C-alpha cells in the first residue's frame, strides 16, 4: 500500500485566538514570537516547531492534536 | 528588564559587524586616512541604524531577515533558507569563474586562478562540514 506523504497542516489557532479576544500581536507577545509568525501559522504558510506547538497547546489549554490537524492531500 | 531596553539589544552578529566597522573607522582616523575613516564610520552607523530599525516591534519580517535580527524560530528558518540560496549561488558562480579562468588563462599560473581554486575548495569544504553538522543535529 502506498501512503501519501503530501500533507497540509490545519490549525485552530485563529479561532482559539479570536475566542480569547486576543490580537495576533498580543498572542505573539505572550509566546515570544513575531506577529508575522502567528499570521503565518494561522494562514497555513508556516508549520511551527514541536516546542512552539507545545507552547500554543499550553497557552490555550488544548492538546496539540486539538489545535493542529494533518490533512492528506 | 524594561521592554524598551530589551528592544535596543541588537544581535551578536550585528554587534560584531558594527564594532568591526567602527574600530576600522577609528584605526583609519588614527592613521590620518579620513576617507577610509568616514567610509567605515558611515557604514558602521548605517549598520547600527538598520539593526535598531529591525528591532522595532512593528518591523516587517523581511526587514529583520535583511538586518540579521532574527526574533523567533520562523525568522531563523527563513534565514537558513535565504543563506542556503546564497551558498548555492556562490558555489555555482565560483565554479563558473574557475572554468572561465582555466579556459582563458593558458599559463595556468596566474594568482587569480589559485585564488579562484581556493575559493571553490573552501566553499566545497564548508558545504561538506555544514552537511555533516546538519545531519548530526538532524
């Protein structure tokens, strides 16, 4: 069986952030990253490292799997 | 630490570059070479201004990358990609330069040929070392 390795990462960061009433800049400041990094994660242009994903998970009190989902293309 | 002071801290690489340029300016001034002193001085001050500008909280990501002021993991990842392209272009350019020098220099003893050969070897060695380090850290 051939397994597809083409995957895209979907994240719930935008919905969690807006639900928390935070701007991208405010969340970036909380996590010690740039606003552009938060924007790139939200728009799917950047896949965060495991440590940043864990930071987001801890911040939003959700598991990494709940925040990030892998979709096969 | 105060946020404003934190923002003024420029990267180590910029500290080294700006210091080298300003020390160069001082050395040139001590030797009475004012043209060199002004060139180095202006270069150092422009570098410092660029670094401080990139440290602003509202600075664009491309501004930070160009000024060597990486803020987070994404900046560092993008900088690595940028430098990888620079390295590949440098390798190809030096290889092309070496071929042109060997073809056009019939004596094969000009210092330029040895300089080009050295550059090519150093780039290849640096590439090999970078690959080994990347694999080990991988």
